[in-house]
C-alpha cells in the first residue's frame, strides 16, 4: 500500500469533453485548447476522436486538429472506433490510437454498433495494423464497474476482456468507471485481479465523478500501485449514450493532490488551472474543478 | 485499517452554510430547511449560531429558530462564541452547544476577538456552566491542518488543544480542515496522535472541500476508526473570515459513499438529495453535491 513516486496523466478533455458538447467548437480554438494544456506540462493528451461525423459532428474536424498538432512533442492520441476511423487516424499522422469496448453488450451496441465479443474481432484487425505501423495502442474498457443499462458488471468479465485486449496487442488498458460507481474497495479488488497478469505500466484508470468519488478512487488505485490516470481539466467529460453522465475527475484536483503529497506529475498547477478556465470560457460553462477554482482565486 | 459499520453525521448547513450567506433567509424557511433534513433521517443538526447579530445578521434569529425546533427529537446544537451567546442558547432551551477555537492565534483573533490561550480561559467557564446544566458540549478546533493567515499548523499544537478542550469537559472535539488542505496521510497522522488519549466517540471530522479532497479525507479518517463526521447538504458552508473558503464536504456524497460500501447512516439518500435541492432553491444557488445532482436526475 505504498504510493507511487510519480503519476502519468492523460488529459482527455479535448475528446471526452467535446464529444458531449452540443455546439461545435471552432477548430482553431480546439488547437489552442490543446496547446495551452501542453504548455502547462501535460505530456499526454487525447486530442480527438475519428468517429463518424454524422454521429458526433462536434469532432468532425478531427483530421484537421490532428494534423495541426504535429509540432507538439507529446503523447498525442485519438479515439478510433472502427476501420474507417483508423484510416483517418493514419492519414492524420496519428502515432497513438485508442480503441473502445466494454463488457456490457448493450453499452457496446449503443456506442459502436456491435456486441462485446464482435468488438474484439473488429479490433483484432485494427490493433494488428496499428502494431505493424508501430503505433501505441490503448484499449478502453468502459463500464468496468457498472453499466447504466445492464447494472453491475462482474469483475471476472472485466478482467477477461482486459487480458484479451492485452493479448491482441494493446499497449495499455484504460479501465473506465463510466457510471462513477466505483469505490476504493471495488477499485482495489479489480486492480488486484488485473495486476496478476498486467504490469502497472499497462494499466490506466479513467474515473468519472458522478458521485464525487473520482479522486477517492484514484487514490485507492495509487495505493495498489497504479500510476497512470485519465482526467479532464475543469471536470469536463461525459458519455454520448448516457445523457446524465458526469465529467471526469478533474486534472486540477488530481495534480493538486499529487503536489500536496509529494507525487511528481511534471505539470504546473497554476498554468493548468488557467488553461482549464480558458477552456470553460470558450465553452461558456462553469469550471467544475474545486482545485482549479481555488488556485485561480489564490493566484 | 477496517472501516466502521456505521457513521454519525452532523449536518452543519443551517449554521456553516448560512453564516456566510449574504442575504437574510426568512426564519420560517430556516425552520422548514431543518425539518426537511430531519425528515431525511439526519439525527444531528447544527441549527444556528448565537453569535453577535451585528457581526452575522444572517443568524440574528437564532433564538426564534431554536425555540421553534424543540419538537424535533434529534441532537440539535448551536454555536456559542461567548458568555452572551451561551445565555441566549440557554434561554432557547438548547441542549447541545458548540464552542470554537483554533491553534492559530490570528484565526482566533479574527473570529472571536482573542488569542488561542485566552479562548480556552473564556471557554473553561462556559463549559463548566454547560456541564452543570447537563448540556452536550462540542469543541470546534478550526484550522487543524493549516490556517489561511498563519500557514501550516503543527500537529502537536492541534493535539494539545484537543486534549485541553477534552480536559475542560468537552464531550466531543471536531477537528476542522478550514483550508481544505488535509490529505489522507496528514489526516491519519493527526488522528493517530488524537486517538492516543481520546476515543472515537469523542472525535468528529469537519472537512471543507476547497480542493475536492473532503470525501477522500473522510474515508482516510474512517480507516483510522473515526465515525463522526460533519457535512453540509449541497456542499454548502464556508468561513466568515475567509472570503474564498469552499463549502463542507457534501452530506449527499458522504451518505452515497456509505450506502455503496455498506456503512449505515440512518439517512435516506433520495429524501436528503431532495432536501438539499430545496435548500439550494431557497438560496438561489447551485447544488454543489455531485451525488445530490445525480440522485435527483435518476429519481
């Protein structure tokens, strides 16, 4: 139960935040958004999603966004739901892709139009192509604690798919608490199973803050040796198929906690808070990060 | 590191929330507010403060509020900053009082007009009178982790005052994280010192959510055997002398977590969330409880 010396944070606001945003944000602003996050020290950013523009028009400019960010020296990834999306990612010089599945068949069907088992068949081919091109491949595993449509998800089912994604070639598995219902004990229970086969370098945690437990669960995960986390500035984020889904645990809260307890992040909290607020101003939304709000007031 | 089977929650929104509210809330609405919290199952509520009405006019009706709540069969307490306040509390048939001090001299001075040592002299007399009348006496110990004016506070200083308050006759000491800077490790470090002399029945934790760590710290405290917590519906609360102070950890988040991990609270979360929203509607403010917002959407 000792904490890591450093944590790696993958900022997901440009993808997770924008996929649920009703209005289209100008491409230039998206690029500025990501550049300001990079300037705050974030070394990993999920920039966009090569999803069907008819389904998520907010991200229709994924190709332009990705091409324009090439100069940034960081781990820049994009979500790729299918072969078509993969080909767009390749055309955009994307070096890291994220595929997406879930142990919940209903959730899979609603999001990618096939069930859980079929999604693995679909992705096997994409992962293989990506690895041939030496791309970094992340496998998202959504609803790892529970599903808004199917209820509680069995830990064994999550573990099986996580191991399968790894066998197929995923470099990293991101366990997503889409419903925000994880607790410290269920987080640690799942991770103890996961770490039987996967190393801490292969596992990220993606907590949504539906019940205010995102930071609590991240800390519980750290106590198990996890050090890779997804988060979003200002607590942005959501889920296209779950209208009431809350945002991700806020990057500011995560960095603030890490700073306070002596865990290195490489991120400048003051700059991060400023970037988070600028993004909220672009969107015209309230900043939902407690630490973000506080740091802005104190500086 | 085993969790308690039940936790006791002291709802502080009527005092902690209203003391920083700019507008005066009608007495009738304050009473309705407290009644709806009691109807949700809260068995302990800090109803008001017998503070100087010139300093905090929002609570000028403390006497009327207290008298009108006598029918409620619950642990109803009120803050008492001095002898005058104590006499008003007695006149209002108050059965439980809270006194208030801090290891920070500056914080004490700004709040109660004397330094830390003098506050203990002042309260020695009030506690004695209260115990003669068989009142329950809580001692608040604010800025137990840090002070907005004096910075970090030494754990030893906090522990000394906590023990002194107990020796003076306080039935319970509430350790207040006024600045919200506590972490799981600093919480556990402090509690391990505190529990050398005081039992878990004598200690409450009062976390503010300045950096989103309220729930995280409450959980860390539970792991040390603590089971008495202060919280406020909708994340209300603040501090009269610290303009940017955030609210308390929200009661909904605390109850939601307890429900999820099998800890008894005696509180009905759906009713609590509804009461929290009604209170926000009275104040015309946003509900800041993640769990509160979620429960309202799902029901």
